[in-house]
């Protein structure tokens, strides 16, 4: 999948998500308004029922006699003669309960003429009760018609959200799942693309690295077949040596790939032994002896570790030391100078491989130990390698309880330090 296709997918999916979000908000808002209308209707029905009950009570014979008796003692009847406060409280509570409005409320009866409350539970909320839109005229019960029954719900929004909390929760949940899935898929696509590019790079490198020794060996073999070469022992030995060197180089490259494949399979069995790192370093340096002379390499040892012992697999330790010295030579193109130190610190033996090479930029230092990663050099085949060496080194160091540190500056060489816990038993 090319970059353009990925960008198109990201754009289309992002647009779809951007459309879903306001659409979801709109539908949640619409549902909230619908619930609010239902709530308002329930309140209206409840309070209409309250008024009707007092209206019916007004036509009751007993109540009529009571009003006549009161009118004999008073010049003018007041609203509280028609509506009893305790009865009002009981009826309001029952009617709201019937409408399944089980929440905190305050109510009161007031005169619109002077905004004075006369009945109800209105203390400290008079202003709010005057402003609420739940206002119901009591003109059918008491004349003149300037008295109103007002009711206030202090947590109305909370009530409505509570009634639709399941749908709000599911909407948010599914939207989050969609967004997280989208981000995950995009990161997966980008990660897979990066892996694909790395593998393509690896195959190109491997093809180039395998092609060179094969071509060189083939050319040397063709030269050997010529009569004038076969008759000349020196030339015969020269071309035979070329074939052998290129074959060893090819075998080393194949072995490196196989080692990493075995490590990643998790099926490798280590032969853990007590190792003397100073002796192993000397063996590795001896294997570079011919190359050091031919390429004018300066390799200095300073093996100061008084306790050079740790537990590990000798074959793998040999390989990682070889890899680090080989890298130091490859990435030090001008008069390579390699320093190898060993010393003890804090219960560990430290093995340091320092060079005077091209160094590694800070931006790449966290990635150099990743599988198939190669620091960009401007030309992919400028320096041989598959991006496996340092990954292999770190994997082996981790397997034996050690750690690796890199100290490097671009243009000022690199220093790879290996730390292994020492085996305190002496020889």
C-alpha cells in the first residue's frame, strides 16, 4: 500500500469520524429535548390534576358550608381559605409521584399583583419560583385570577440526563471505540508500511551483499580455468584464496541471518558456562590479526578487569564481541583506531568497544538496536550490513542478564559498553 493510498484512507476515515461526532451530538441533544418535553408534560399534567382536585373540592357540600361560615366572620375570603397548605403539599407530592417524578422540588402560590407568596414551600427560592416556566393560574379556584401555582426543580438537567444515561453512555462508548479503533488501524497500517519498507531495504541489502561474493567467486573460478593461470602456481593460489575468502564472507553473512532467525523463534538452547571475558577478547582480536595488518587498523587492548568472570554462552559472546569490533572497523573509514577496555564496577564487568569512526546521531541512537534498522548513510550500500548485528548483540546481552549502553556523537566515534553481572568465584 503506497503513501498516497494511505493518505486517502486517513482522509476519508477522518472525514467520516468528523461527521459522526456532530451527528451523534445532534441526536443526543434531540433526545435530551424530547425527554425535556416529556418531563414538562408530566409536570403540567400533575399540577393540572392538583388544581382540578381543589376545583372539585370547591363544589363539595361540606366545603361550601365551611366557606359560608367563614364569609360570615370575614369581609373577604382569601386564597388560603380555598386551599389548605397541608392538603396542597400532600396532593402535589402524590401527583408528581404518579408521574414518576421522584426528585427534589420547591413550590409556592403567589400573587402576580405584588409577587408575594402566601402558600407552599418557597422559603429562600422566591426569585427562582417567580422565574420558572412552570406557572399555573388558580383563577378557576379563586377570583380574581392573579394567583399562580409555581413549581421549581433544582436539578432538572441531572434528572433528564439520568433518564437517558444508558444511551448517552453507549453513544460515548461506541464513539470512543470507533475513534480508538481508527487510531489503532492507522498506526497499524503505518507500522506495517514501515516494516515493509525495512524488509524491502533488507532484501535489497542482502541481495547486494550476496551478489558481490558470488560474482567475485565466479570470476575467480573462471580465471582458474584458464590454462595460463593453471600453469602459474602463484596466480592459482591467489584466485583460490579469493574464492575461499568470499566463501567465508558469504557463510558469515548467512550465519548472521540464521542466528537472528533462531533467536526470534525462541527455540535456541544456550550452553551457559563460566566465562573469562579477557581471554575471549584476546581470541576475537587474534581472528582480526590478518585484517588488521592488511587494512592498517590500530587495535588497542586494556584489559584491567580484576574479576573478568560472568555466566554466558561462549559461542554467542564470541559473536557479539566480533560484531562490535567489526562494526567499529566498518564505520571508521579513515585510519581506524579501536580501543577495547575491560574493568569492574558495582558488581559488574564492563567491556567497552570505542572507535574513532563516523559516530551515530542522537536521533538514531534509540533505534540502532532494533531489528533490521540501519542508520541512513546517504547510500544504502555504502557500508555493508543487514541491520541485524546490533539487534543480535542486544538480544544476547539481555539473555545473559546484562545491559548495553551507547555513547556517541556524530563525527566523533562511538563507544558501546556491555555490562554483565560478575561471577564472584575466582579461578
